[in-house]
């Protein structure tokens, strides 16, 4: 059975980022995964930009989303791969795949003046042709990096703040609006790892009978010594055994869940010094 993927939410001070060779290996595998459509798809690697853009991204994530990571130690992770979708160039092979005009990207696929909320055909198309393919690709990326010895984490929360994201990071996308979808981050020394008891109970016995598989979500049998807030850490560098965090060890590991700064701060056009005005965007397929 393949190694279990874990959700890492904090990293040690001496954490190291994946090598460029490993990033390239994982990204190649990810982009080769089956997909109904490859139009609009982009993967952003902020560590390859000039300046400390990764730190800026973690600050933005803390202040503008409800990401449930350790705000004190997640910043020790210097590698992020963010899947986004972006308007296509005029010379893209538009006849092959469904293509969305730029207007759908400027305020978010579901929140802007032009959006999918009242267009069920486009909504169905999005989930069928784009959302699934992005999830499969990102999962493969995480799987390869995990197999190479890194602790990984997944977050989809950037998608809740598309306007704010473009406000802060639109300059890196040729002045075209993008919609952030799903991010993977990775490093060598995760020290706060989410692992629920319900997940731990899943075994072959869970799935060996019946045609409709339903998980046991009973709360009464959770051991009293299970990880504090489902948090664990590796016993040693072999990364083979998870030990439960306690209320005391999370202090030792400098764990602190994100604040509530994100509440009611989603930026509107014109509400941020760096927000792009209507004439800032480059022309697209409107």
C-alpha cells in the first residue's frame, strides 16, 4: 500500500525546502496526469520570483483566509506550489476546450459581476473539466514529494479570496486576473501534523463488505491520549511513527493556530492600495 499522505500544518526552524530537481520531478508528474481540459491551468511557484514572495504569501494567507495552519511555524516552509486558472491568450487552441472570457476571472468565478452562480451549464463544465483535473494534478505533486521524503500539506482556502489574491500578487501574472484554486506546500521537517482518529480507524475491514461504504464517525471511542486537536509529530527522522501532541508539547513546538484576522477583510476593488483598477488589467478574451 502506498505511504499515507499527511496534512502538515507547521514546520521546524531547521526545515529545508525541496530541491529544484525534486520540484521539477514532482511537477512533471503532476502535469502529466489525465485531465479533461488543460486550458486556463497554471502552476505558480512563488519561491522563483524575486524577493521573499513566499513570506508575503504566508502573511496574506493568515490575514485574508481561514487557513487552519500554525501561524508561528508554517512560515518555516519556503516551498509553495499554487494551482490557479487564468484567461487564455488569443492564440490558444480554443476549439479544443471550453474557454472562459476574462470577465469571469476579475472578481472570482462565483463572486464577480460575471460569474457561474446563475449559469449551471458553465458551473457543471467547471467541475467536470477543471476542478477535478486540478485536484488530481495537485495530489500527484504531493504524492511524489512525499515519496521523496518531504512532509506535505494541502490548502484550498486561497480560492475564497480571489480579489484579495489578485490585489497582492496580480503583478506576477502579466497583469491578468487569476483565480487561486489549490496549493501544496512541502518541507523536510514537519512538526505539527494533523491526523484524525476517524482516519486512523480506516482499514481493510472498513471496506471489505457492502456496496455503499460509510465511515464510522463515532466520537465516543476516541482515546483520551489521542493527539491534542488531532496534532501529531514524528518520533524521529525516519518519519515512520507519529506521536500525539499534548497541550504541553504544542507549546514546546511553538504551535499557535491562525488568528481570526481574516474575518470580514476580503478586499473589494478599490479597497486596497495595490488593487488593480479597471484599466490596469491587460486585455483578454472578453
